C-alpha cells in the first residue's frame, strides 16, 4: 500500500483551523436510540485528538439512502446527542454540509468545538462525485481527514471528490485499518490462511479468485462451501447451494492448484431437516452421507480440528464470513471454535489475524474474541473489495493528495 499522510503530518497546533472529517455515522437505530455504536466509537480517537489540538472539527457523513432528497428521518441531527454522550464534549448540528448556511454556523464555532454536518446524500451530487458539490464542501475547511474506511470503496464527493481541493490525511481509524490490511495481504508473513464463509459464492467469487493467488490456505465454509462440494460431486441434499456456479467453483480449484494454494472443504458436517434451534433431526455425518431431505448447516468437529491444525502452521489469517448458520444454535459451534483457536494463537504472538464484514464481527462477538484478534474491520463492502484486490477510490485519493 503506498504512502498516505496521517494526523502526525498536520501542524501540531491546529487552533482555529477548520478540519472536515469524513466519518461513518451510518449506524443502525431504533427510534432515537443507536443500537450499535461501533462506528461512532471508532471515530472518537481522531475527533478528540483534533479537538484537543484546537481544531474546529466538522463531521461529514452520509446516513441511509435518501437519494438526493431532504428527509427528516435520515437527518444526521439525530446523532448529535449519541456523539455528545460518547465524546463527553458539546456537539452542535449544522443544517447543511456546504453553502452559506453551513458557513454562517461554522463562523460562530470556537477552537476545539465539534459540529455534525447534515447528511451528504441530501445532495444529488454526492453519489455522482459532482466536482461543484465537492468544491463547496471543501470551501468550509482548511484540511480534510478521511476516517471512514467503510465508505472508501465509493468514489463520492465526500470521500474522493473533496480530496482534489484540500490537503488530505488519514484519520486514526483509517490509518489503523490500512496498516492492518497491509500486514494481512499487502506484505504478509507466510504462510497465510484465508477463511471465507457466508451464504453465497456469487457475492464472493471475485474475492476467492484473488485470494487463491495471495494465500497458502483457503478455508471455505458457510452455505458457499456446499457449491464447492457439489462441484466435487458431493450430493448436498437440500442444502443452500448455487448449482449453476459449480463451473466457477471448479475454475477456482484450478487456479488454486496453479498458484500452490490448498483449498480446504469440510469432510464432516452438521446436518438437519430444518434450520431451527436445536432440531431433533440434528446429526453429524461425513459429507458423502448427507440424505436427500437434509441440509448442511455447519462444519463438523473433525473438520474444525483439522482447520485448527492448519492455523497453527500459519503466520497470518484473513477472515470474512461465518462457517455455518451461526445465528441459530447450535450451528455457531464451528465458527466459535475456530475463532477461539485463532484468538489464542494471536494472543501468544504466533498469528496476525485480520477479520472484517458485518456477519464476521457478529460471529466474533458471539465467540467473545473480538478484542483478541489483531484487527477487526467493521467495513463490509470495502473489506470485501479489498479482498478482491481492487483499488479503493477513497484510499487512492489519500495516496495521491497527501503531498499537496
């Protein structure tokens, strides 16, 4: 990953300087209550540091999908109180993210103050990366800081456009994310393992195709493993399976063989006749013994043990997606067991472990090991695109603009 500038490259004293900070305030809410504040917590180090250094901190974010319309239910105003509570500082709302109204409000702010700008997506130009909108946002500030890796895969006015008009820097969360990703796939210690799970192969084909050229061990779990088993001639009963993609699965097997990457599929599985909590029909069997009326819902204990042995030989792990239907007990067992092995290896210093994606974070929380992984990314789409080997526009923009 090429060089990007961080908060360390800004002047130490920022008294009265206006800093536009792109954060991700797109958090789940129930009424006025934020149900998961992970993203708000992630931005605190950057926001508080800039505030402590005397900057006027202006938070810029999208919220929901208003499609260019002003919708009160998608106003960032409802996040002012949650941010104030977490930051322990007064936070004010600014009724636009550009233009004269925003300029007037910002003119009354004092060094160290924090303001939340209105939803960037109330402007139709945001998702088109309209240069006029980007220039108008940039006009509010002296510097731009991007702390929203989760939005870095989108070339929008507030993530990429604005970097053309302001000196641009990575915030602390973005910096940590980029450094972790560099350690995981950019320049990793080998051998490298990747765990890729989830329901569908179709959403992760590009990632799998890229990973087999980058890693030594590719561990496939979740519903998508069934498609690979089917491609190998296994009858998967009524399991979730994309039979039309067995050709693509075989292509990935071939590419892995050429690249010297070992693909690991489960050889014992947990099956049941229905996806429900602790079903009476639950049993563990060899993959070749799945009956026509059964579905594969998790990886079996023997396979988990074998995979744990694989991880013990590795130095680096990238993880995206659960190994089974982890929301329904007892089909979280494989994911939890392997996550705990990875966490233990990380704690003893033999493994660098980087995980990402919404389901993955939920599964690691369930296993109680989120804190023990080297790095856990809350970014879904951006993490997956990074696993596909794609250049993320928001990151590329930081690389190019830092020297200005």
